């Protein structure tokens, strides 16, 4: 659950929270593309650092760190896999050398950069705004509604799952017993009531929607509208600049980006 | 003038062998505060669903007889057209709120109708003010108490400016204080705005005093229909298992013991007054 913890929205008001979700998404996309473009450590470190100001302006450091901590397991896996597979499967096997180590670190950092940017996006965008952005991007309203309603019922279902778990435990269900498969099986008596009640809930929900003129007109209006403000244009400018700079370096200097380990060797020599 | 009329209404849910409503003929006048009561499973909720078209359009099943609401024949109207005239508030407060903020939820019905934005804003503000929840307009539904959620649900319906408001056991998940607040809001809307109100309720101690028309149902049939004092003191109501107000019950018990109060009390204050009259006479 801890990975998702980092994606949970908390209502705060910061300049970053006020930004248009579409613009923020463009920014995340820009970071995403750049992170895929480069596989060297140096640009990925820059990419990681460039996002820190956003985290601090938004004031979501704690949640952000929690999401990174949640990603730690995956990051370790990516590191190990990269290290092992590059060692055995490349045509000209790199020996367990500083450059192989650096390559694995870079791949791990790429993943962390992606987690970082998406978590900043979700931490600073209210689901309501996100739904609105979807709507204004001409996504059919049914989908936007399904999205916001799903988000709205997450805490309700979580609470219900807890209640059912407590009720079943009170009847002697032991959730934490046995091996892995047994443990999964233990959760069946929790899942079934949860699913049944969710279905019943959805029926009630449908009734309530019908009673409030769902589908009365094709041309639905909206209480809120997203309008681009000055901050949004600034962020577009920043994202575009980063993107253009990255593209420029990628086209002309892709091959010349130094390995950090190669920078270290002269230092070591000097020290020796 | 009758705002809701049913004539020989009989309805069976799909897959059911017994009719949930049998030969229901009632008439509700404009501006009335109706309390609809009866034991669980007596067809109260089904009758409410008939008034806004959920029965038969949403549930299917077989409907005989006529239902007319604000001059519209329910069987021939779509639910979304009826929704503009009849607002329905459900029992479970959390399952009728689906937006991520109170404001957005209240606006939901109006958005569906395609009403211009500034008009929506105006009506949302008004509905929030009428139900006394302006201070929580930006909160998410799961941050609210049950009572607050139910007031939001009422505001949602109110914003659509219905002629009739139906509340299906709106307080069964609430504590007495929360319930009292809901009843106060409902009765204010009924008195000040003249919205015809139909309240389905078991616990008549709190709700009984607002009613000026009581309908008692049992096993799909209307058993009693009329003025509250008469119904609450009738022997039939007690036998059906209607939770008649304790003050009225006191009147009955005293009558059996040979003490007759001048007026039939509906709440403790009235009972106290009547008792004082009797005591000073002796």
C-alpha cells in the first residue's frame, strides 16, 4: 500500500496546487520523455534535482518522501536485475566494473524520476480537478464521472473492508495465519461480503443518479471551469524549455555525455 | 389541489410473486406534510419510487393503475423529466453523494439539466443556505458526519427546486440530535417554500408533530389515511405496529383508565399542557 500512499491527494493550497492539471500533466509528460531519452546517470541526476523545487513549493515533502520510500523495493529490484542481466546478456559483457554499476544506478534513477514526477502530479492535483480536466479534454462524461466516483468511494470502501475484517475476526477468522497461499485464502471471507455490498451500493448509487436527472440532456453544463492563469503559462514555458534543451543535448551531444565514474578515476589517480 | 394521485395502483417487482403494492388509492394535496409509515417491508419505499418513476422505469416489473404526479403520468414520463418535479432523498446518506465536494454534489442535478453556470452557482448557494451547510461547501463527503451528509443530500434535491420532496427514512442512520436537525430543515422547507413533503418514518416521536396528513401502510395496502391525531389514537394504528408518539400513547392509556384529556397531544409540550388542565380541574 505504501506506494499508493504517495499518490493520495491532501487538500492544501499552494501555487502548484492551483495550476491547471492539464499543464501539470504536460510537465510530467515532458519529464517522462526526457527520462526515457537518456540512459546516462548525469542527465538523470539533473532531472531528479530539477523537480525538487516543485516538491518544496507545493509543501508535500513528507508525502513525497513516503512515496519514494514505497518505491524502494521496486527500485532495488530494477537495480539488481539491471546489474545481473547486463552482466550476463550483453554481447560484449561488461565486467562488474564502475561503468556497469553506474548503468544500473542510472536505470534505477530513471524509475525513481518517473515515480517522483507522477507522485508530484497526483499529490498536488485534486481528483476533482483531474475529473474536470478530463471533461474539458472531451473525454465522454460517463468516464469522467466513473473516475471521480471511484475516487470518492475509495475511503468508504476502505472503511467497509476494515469493518468486515473486524467482524470476521470477531467470529474467529485468522487473517495472518499460514503460508502465503493460505494467507491469500484467508481473505476470501472478507472479499465476498465486500463485493456484495459494493454491488448493492452501486445499485443505490444508480437510483440516486437517476433521481437527479442523470442523462436529461446531452449538453451538460459544469459548475466549475478550468481557466489557464499566469502560473500555468510559466509552467508550460519551463517544461518546454527543459524539453528543448534536452532534445538539443540528445541530438548533438548524446555520445559525449561523460560517465560519472570516468570523472572519478582522474580524481582517484590524483589522490594516489 | 391534488399534486399526487394514485388510483388502484398495484405493482409487482420483477421475479416476485407477491405484489408489493396492492390497490393503493391516495391523494396528496399541494403543500401538505405527509408522514408515510408502517412496518418494515410494507411497501412504503416502493410507493415512493412510484412517485418519481424509479418504479417502473428503473426497476421494471408490472404496474397497474394510475400514478399522476404534478399532472404528469408517471408511466409515460422519463425519470429525468420527473426528477425536476419530484426530489427523492434516500435512506443511506453516503450512497447518494458521488462528487468530491459538497458544492459539486449539489450542482450535479443542475449540471445534468444543462442549466447555465451562473444560474447553477446561484441555486447552489441558495440550497446550501436553506439547509444551513454553507460552511462545509468545499469538504469531501467522507469528511462529513452522517447528519451533515443527509443535509447535503437534501440540498442536492432542493437545488433542483422540486414541487414535491420525498424523504425515505432520512434519519435511520442518525443519532437523535442529527435526526432532529434534519426534521427541522424539512419542516422549514415545507412551511417557508410550500414544498409538498412526503416523509417515510418509523419513529414518529420526532416526526409526528410536523405532519398534517398521515398514511399508514401494511403488506402493500393503505390501511389508514387521514388527519394525524385521529390516526395516532386509533386502535388500528397500534395493532399494525405504528410507532405512535409517546405523548399520544399516554393519551390512550389515560383514556383507558378513565381520564380524558381535552385535546389529543402530539408532543410532550402539548401533553404537559393537557395534563395540567386536567389536574387543576380536579
